[in-house]
C-alpha cells in the first residue's frame, strides 16, 4: 500500500520514533508547528476518522492515553498541550493514515485558523 505512515511503521522510510507498542507508533513530525510536535498513529491503516468503527475503541483509547502519558514524560501536562485529528480536505488532512497531532511548548490560539 502506498501510504507514507505505513512505510514509517514498516521501517521503509526513516522517522524519529520515540515510542512504540503492538498497536501504535509515536514519532516527531517532520515539519513541526511547535517546539514539541509528535504524531501518534495506529499501526493499523485507517485512512480517516470517517473510517473508524466500534472495533477501534480500544485503539483510540490507547492513542489518547499515550498523549496524556507523553505530556507527563515531556513535562508539559501543566502548561498544556494540544491534540488534533484533521479529517479530510476542510481540516487540511494531507496524510491519509489516521494520526493524532500532539503539540506543546508554546501557547496556541483559539479558535484555530
Ligand atoms: P495532516 O495535515 O493532519 O494530514 O498532517 C500530516 C503531518 O504529517 C504533517 O504535520 C506533516 O508535517 C507530517 N509528515 C509528513 N511527512 C512526514 C514524515 N516523513 N515524517 C514525519 N512527519 C511527516
Ligand atoms: Zn497507512
């Protein structure tokens, strides 16, 4: 399958991987939008949030738990951080393998652009 993030999972292209379990992978975003910008992805190829189902509940829970634990490990739980899933064109999704952006290290605007 011609999917960039599946290639990172399969070690066909390099990435700065910081955490891995049987179900998920966490690595640095190549074009960081904050001092800390990680991507938390499922190892299962799921194109967009529109493609998730009941069977993905535990997987999605693990992704959120990972974000919370990552925040503790990086010391940003208190100042705060932002998690984002972009879905399809209007949200600016460019990689069609579900991923959670984890951003921290600066203040973020609300509402987002
Ligand atoms: P999105 O717009 O939500 O689809 O975000 C895709 C993200 O993947 C962007 O923030 C990109 O900078 C990031 N990205 C693209 N290629 C790579 C790569 N090879 N390694 C790490 N991050 C990447
Ligand atoms: Zn994929």
